[in-house]
């Protein structure tokens, strides 16, 4: 009889990790709203001023990194990226959102390797850096080749390099913020 109770408790714990709770849905909604606002207002303005995708990529990956840290669940990043991008596109936002929707799914899939645990531990940092760099490079190529019609050589080197710069900037800024949030015990709010 005791074994059965333990199994049910273990199953409940497993289900909480796999399924979204109300708090997860609230966090996904908040980060989707942030994604939409930044991509409709700040990203086009930064691109108009600089002509570079660096700030846009910074904004996208900064939000994605915070989503992973706040929820720790597979699918949350994909929901924020895809739903947010669709709403931005329907509102007349920039077409490169298609590449960022795809990269959010890829980012989510790669983070399965560390079970969507974004911490300041070395293994987590390595997987997160890898997910960010690969996703940014893919987004840069999708946006450069397909959306903007740039030549392959330029898209694969310069344009994707500029995308990578924004993604790396988001890592440089997000990790210290996440470290401070962990030290201040903010993770107790999310659990």
C-alpha cells in the first residue's frame, strides 16, 4: 500500500514538471506581452537607427533566457516565441519575426539537454550558450536568406555574425541578472 502512495506522489511531481500550471501560463502570458511590446516598438526603432539586427537579437534572446529561467519547462519558450511572433506579424510588425519564431523552437529543443534549468552552474551555462548561439545563427540565416533575400555568403557570415553579437550580448547581461535573482531567493516565487 505504501508503494502505491509513493508512486502517486512521484507521478504528481512528474506531471507538474511536464504540464503547465496556472503560474506557468501567467508567466508565459507576461513574457509574450513583453516579447510583443519590444518587437513592435523597440526593435524597429533600433533597426531604423542602426541598420543592424544586434539590438533586435539582444531583445529576443534576453526574453527567451528569462522565460527559461522563470518557468523551467519545455514548451514555454516556444509558446512565447511563436505566439508572440504571430501577434507581432498580425499587428504589422517586422517580417523577420518568422526567423525568431523558428529559433525559439530550436532554442527550446536544445535546452532539453539541461532540462530547462537555467542556472549559473557551468553545465547549464555551456548548454545555454550553445542553444543561444545555434539559435541565433539559424535565425540570422532564415532572416537573411529567406526574408531579406541576402546573398548566401553575406547572410552566413556578416548578417548571422551580427545576429550572434546580439545573442551574446543577451547572455552577458542575462546571466548576472539571473545570478542576482537566484541570490535574492526570487526562485521561491516561481516554485
